[in-house]
């Protein structure tokens, strides 16, 4: 099973091959545990799916979809991340 995704989301969306999509989606049906989608003890499922969807839609579209307050939070997080490097 794929643990960490090798996909690199870019500015614009990219097409996925079926095998790649299959490797990034949960093997079983989607589950919900006390407010947490997927298995809370195995976060790889949710993380792989998030990366695959962002890879497909692109970073531009992700930012378009975010509410203003989330964009501000993301901006602060990116600034902090860049300072630490």
C-alpha cells in the first residue's frame, strides 16, 4: 500500500492515470470515526486522497475555493514555513 504520495501538485491541475488514482483512494468504502474521515490511526488514506485531488485541480483552483479567512491562515503558515528554512 502506498503510504506517502509521490505526486507534486502544481499551479494548474494535472491529469491522473487510473492506476495513480486507484493508489491514492481508500481500498474500502469511506469511513467516518468520531468526526474524522477515514481511519484516525492511519492518516495515510486521507493524506493520499488530498494530494491526488489537489494534484488534479491545481493549486490555483484550491486557492479559489478557499474562503478569505482560510487564505489568510494559509498565507501565515507559508510565511512561517519559509522563515524556518
